[in-house]
C-alpha cells in the first residue's frame, strides 16, 4: 500500500513530510505520538525505483535520514516553497555563453561519475551516500534519471543529474571543479528542455544563487496541484 501523506496537508512551515517506518536494516522506527508531522511511511522505507518514482509523482523527494549520526533511514521532503525554473523563460547570461566555449558538454555519457562527484564527501553539507548513488543509477538504467556532463581536456569538471517525469525535471545535485562549469551544465539542461512543451525544472529549495539564475518561487500547494498536468506532458528527449 502506498502510504505517502499528501504534502498539501502539512503545515506551511514543515518541509519534512514523512520518515520511513523502517530503517534500512529493517528495524521498526517509533516516533513520539505527540508529533503530528512528519508522518511515517511504510512504503517509503526503501530506495527502490518504484518508491522513488511514486514519491516524485506526489511532490516528494528523498534524502538520507540520520539516526545517531548514521544515515539509517529515509526522509521524504516537499519544501513549502519550491525553486522552479521555466525553461522557455530562463536565459543564459552573456558570461555563461562565453564560458561555454571553453568546455565540451555531453548528455548521459557519465551518469555514475556525475553522481559520485556530486557526492564527494569533501563537499560541504554532503548527503549523497552509497544508497543514493545506487538508487539513482538504477533510475538512470530505467531511463528516468539523466545527467549533463561538462568536460575540459577530456576531464569531467562539472555536471548535474536529476529525474525526468513528464514535464518535470527534478534536479538533484550539481558540481563543478572549474569555474562556470556547473552554470554551463545547467544552461545546457535548459536548452534540452526548452522544446515547446510546458516543462519546469524543480530545483527544490530556493537560494540567492538559484534566484540569480532565474528561479521563481512556487508554493507547495501550487506545485502539487500542477503535477497532474505536468506529468501528462511527453517525456523530454535527452538523446544526442
């Protein structure tokens, strides 16, 4: 049974919507009965592909949940305010267009390498662990997860990855080791998705950096209400 709660019913100041009912090693998690949100979800207790896809269709996305400092469970999030890009309205800056000339860009040619680079433990606020890497590589094998790679002298210097479902590209993470490489990756993604269909890029939480790139704020209820129409849009073509 799919027991993900409806994110629209959560308090406006609550971003964490649910926590897996079981740890990754099968132990039952108990929560304080006085806490109404987040809810617990039995269905959302694994990183299986069908679980992730169902979550995205409902406006949720996963991140490892720490118990006593160890990534032992799964948290399911739906920010009260989303950072959303509309590809048709998102333009690359002149500096990014100039910077792009120094790089080579590819699509879905090094997905696993991009995920590993995004999960580099030396990065601040890192959350991508082995379970996450395996889960999204499985989605990539099924044709739902995609990557943009940026190269310089055949060295991977930037990129991003995310999940594509209908008219939604749910961005998960990006990285760069050379200045402007992640911006080039992002604007290549925009180019791929600006195909005349009604699409959005969901960048999760708003930041000043995302706002500077053209992100708009969308409240959770509007985002979730729009999913039915967005999911009916044909899948984007990532092939080159």
